[in-house]
C-alpha cells in the first residue's frame, strides 16, 4: 500500500528480476525482507507523528503547571537541538557555514519563540485540545500568506473555500459567548495560540527563501538551538527566572518536559524528517488532521477537559477546511541530499513488492 505498482515494475525491469510480466514477479527473499522492513518503518514513523505530536499538547499543559512556559520550551529545544546537532556531525555531515547561522537564528526565533513559546503560554489559560484545534489552522495561514506575499498569485476557488471554512471553524470553536466579559473564556490565550500558528507559518515561508544547510537535520538542529536560546532570553526578560523554584517543580511537569525533549523533539521529528524524503507531501500532511483529534481525546480522557457539541462541530469544520487547502495545494516532493540518506540502513531506498 506504500508503493505504486508501476514503480515496482520499473524497478524490477532495471534490476533484471522481472521474468514474467503479467504473472508473479520474482523478488529475492532479501529484497522482500527489505520491503517488509520499509513498510514497518513507514507505519512506525506515521504512528510517531500522529500519536506523539498529538500528545505533546497535553504534555505542554502538564509541563507549564510548575515550570514557566518560555523557559520550559527553551530547555526543551536547546537540549534537543544540541543532541541532534551532535548526532548529525558524528554521522559526518559538514559543519554549517557562518552565513547559515543568521537565517537559522531568525527561523528558530519564528518557529520556537514565536510558535511554541506563544503556544506554551496559551496553554496556561486554555485547554490543550482547544489549543491544538487552533494550531490546526497552520496550513490555512501558510496558503494565505503565500498568496499575500506574491509567491503564488492565483488562488483556486477550492483553496479559498478551504481557508474560509477553516476560519469559520475557529469562530464556531470560540463561540459568541466569548464576547461577554463573564464568559470565562480567555480570549488572550486563544489569540496567542492563533498567533503561534501564524508565526510558524511565517517561519515556514521564510525558510523557503533563505540559505540554510542542505542537510535538513543539521538545519533543524541549528534552528532548535537558536530557538532554545531566544526562548531562554525571552523568559529571563519576562521575569520567569524569578519564578523557577526547583523544589516546586512537580514530577508530572518534569516528566512531561523530558517527554517533550525525547519524544516530541527527537523521535517524532526524526520520523517526520525521514518521511519527508520517502513519502509524498500530501500523505505526510495528514498529521495536521490527526493531531488535533488525538489532542482533544487525550485532553478529555486524561485531563478531564470538556468536549461539547460545539467543539466536535468546530473540529469537523476546521479539519475540512485544512483538507480542502492541502488537497489543492500539495507541492512536489524534493530529492534528498546525499548526506540525508543515512537515516535508514543501506539498501532500503528501493521497494520490491510491498503491497
């Protein structure tokens, strides 16, 4: 199911292993074994970005209960960035050039200070599932900004409908009651979650037009390091350092921070980096639909967050809008760099007979 039959036939013709067109293709046991391993890798990678990234919203909520949000996110990304940087350098990836650091710092600030810092702050005031639904507007912001900045002038009617539908879902989610002072809904928290999605979209567009290392893993490590530093500085300037008391940090917050570092930033990110090279962008983008559903469910199941009819309706409307935008705005997959092929063992670049 993860490869197309035509591609399989062409690969077998090139290798001389197709002996009976129309009959049963003859693959060596080794190549069949590689195909099975590749399928398993794909399943595990998608499970990682679906489940782990969907669970990070609740982990952030738990972490910020006793750790200030900007410093918490700074520790998360600085630690993960340094570990990833060391790993890619040990694999033989050349060191980045000086000219690469300026755009990496700007991108890191947009992604992690602007995107994750605002999200962590927002989750002090809004449920994790609701924050996840607001972050699901990211694809809508990206498409809208690419049109506004002139990178894509023509906007198909389906894409426009998807954008309108997505933001209509946001309006449904917030609801008219939020306009009343006694509604109990924190509009600033909602606004910060939306701002985080917008700034992440700005960072996404920015990185497409600047000079960063060809290795996506090295580039991401640099951006995480820069983001971690800027988050830490912002936390200090915001006075968060005076609110950190090690004795007051709960085990739940500490474990959640460790989970975000190891699973959210390293394991799930590595899985997504690999999927970006071996799977289609359209298929990879499906995490944008699954993550909010996972986040809403976990918030309800583990943290007792309420799920009302309006939340369910808004979820369906937002995800329908994102689906319309992604279906019409998919971009071609890029060819991986040579130094990025080492994520899987050698010999797994080809599929043979995977269904």
